[in-house]
C-alpha cells in the first residue's frame, strides 16, 4: 500500500509539473499556440451561443445542432465510456429514428418525427467519444486547447477537483444548463452535473453474526476494509478530503461518541488527541476535525486496495466470507449473480441496517462542460441536453443501482429492485434513491458528497497528508 501511495503522489506531482511546463514553454509550431493567444472573438461568440442555448426549448436547440453538425464530427473527451451508447441514440434522434431492440438497429420513428419536425434523415454526422488512457482527461484536453484549431467541443469529468482546479478556475470551460432540465441548480447546476453515483459501506455476514453498526467498526483493530485504489479511482481521494469538511467530520465525531466505553474507544481517542496539532496546521479549526483525521488515517492504514469494485462485490457476497468489509460502487451489487458459491443475501449495506451510526459512504458526480473554444457549441449543448433531460439519453448510465440523474424525472425507481413476486428477497438491492442517500441526518444514507471547490482547495494540503499516510 505504501508503494502505491508514493506512486500516486508522484503522479499528482508529475501531472502538475507537466501542466506548468506546458503553460510556460513557448511554441513556434503553426499547429499550436499559447492559450492566452486564442481568438477571443470566437470565444465571445461561443459564450453568446451558450447563453442563448439555455433559453431554447429542445426542438429549437436540436434544430441548430442539425444545421451545425451536418457533414461534421463532434469530438468529446470523457472519463466514462457510456457516452459511446448515448451518442448513437442522439444522432439517430436527430435523424428521426429510435432503437428497435427486436431488430437490434435504429428504425424510423414517426412519434419522434412528429415531435421533432426538424429531423434530417440523411444527417451525415459522427460523434467521437474519446476516453483517454488511464482517464488522463486533463492532459488530453489541455493539449487540444493549445492547438490553433481546437477539435474538442464537449467534456465529461468524473473528478470535480480536477475540473475545478484545471479548467473552471482558469475559464477554460463553459457551464451550460439545459432549459428544460428539472434539477436543483444549487447542488447540481454549477458545475453542471449529469448524475450522482454512490459508493457505500458494506459487509459480509456469511457464516457468522458479525455486524458493523458504527462507521468506526470498519477501522477497528484487525479490520482490513477493501476499496478501489486511489490511483485507479481518484474520486476516492476527493472523498477523504471531503470527510474533513465540518458537515461530515461532525458526523464522524458523533459516531465516535456513540461507541461503548472500552479500550478500543480509548485507542481511538489517543489517535484523535495526536492529530489536533495537524488539524490546526491544515487549517481545520473546527472541533470535530481531529476525529475525521483519526478515522481517515486508520482507514488508509488498514485498507486493502483492489483494481476494480466487481471483485470486491464478489468477495463481499461469497459464502466463504473471503472479504469481510469494504467501500464499493453500489451498482456492482446489481451485477452479482446468485450461485452455489455466493448470494446477494450474504451482504449488508451498512446504512440500510437499523441503528447504524455514521457516514454511509460517499457520492461523486459526472460533470458536463462545453470547452472554451468549442468548434460545435450548438451540438455540444444539444448533446448535453439529450443526456441530461431524456430517458434514452441517460439510459446508458441509469441502468445501474446508485446512478441518479440530476433531473429526477428520468431517474428510475429501483426501490423494489430486490423484489421477486412481490416479496423482498434481496433487501440490499432495494435502492432507496438519491434523496435518501444524500440526506445528512440520522436514519438516512449520509453519503459524503463531493464539492469540487472544497476538494480542489484541499488537494495540496489535506490531500498531501492523505497521500503520504
């Protein structure tokens, strides 16, 4: 684990160095130029287009996209591969077609053509949905922005801190909110979020009666909770930074106070007292901050990392109790098949259990942005509109548990996902929904929700400490 964290620290430092070098090194090639030298006239025009797009209804916006996109290709860069499916549905909607599952192809849909009379059946267009190797979206996108003629119009970010520090604060992306979007602007409007995704604390109950009734149980002496590695999934890194926010550190402290008085609690208190000075050094002056640092330190010291959450889900549901506890994508539980070796009923989602005290896990988001010098801004806005406000546009992400559209109208109700013939056979699969998970009150999910600004501001202080534990 130590080698992994030192490597992660190297990646963070190296990425920062590369960005600094790129921004400072003069370029003489006719193929690229400094960001500061980009034609501001076109940037102003794009800003005006986006402002107008936010006032247009779906038909008027899509009409402009059809005119702009014909004979061209929209390039999008993303931390998620699922846009590969969404883009085909969007393009065919513009052609007046929908997907026929029986024929396994797109066919003429008269209902679409009636609703959207500006369709173009012969639309000659493509969307290139690019997912850079190792999700290195920052380097890829900044490199494109330095070209004399940038090619990328749209970006989907999974890491809010990365978006905030490298793009939002530098004015390199535009925020677009669809006119018909029915989400909450305060929580999901800036930066604009496509969806929220939950990762939850869970534990295996096969062959025993062990229960985790308090979040401190996951870091008790001898515990080895599993989690996807922070290099493979940096949003986990942001989650630990977010736990130091007073809204969440207060919950961690309250969970500590609820523990029975014993030697283990005394051990935790020693950890807390030993981190008071560090908390002040990190600028965390609220009284609950040392409790958060103590819990984070124990978790990071004791955790075992995995390369993907699916093996973790399989371990947590195995009969032989091969994995006792972990923090994993809730969605993965929906992909576990019932066999002689494992069952979804071998797992408990901690926050679902009566009397559980503390945080239930964390929630991160996917953010959609239009680039500063987007070649096809109307199309970028229309595609964002399609993914964020329509069932077919969000479907590639919405098929899973724990994936919640920022527009509640198109999030599927999965509260009875574990029912068979009107009986709740697999309670862990009964998703209680975004609002339940996001509510920071006793008896609810109490997920740590990513705030891009807080996570970015803590990256080189709290984040450095997390890296070197």
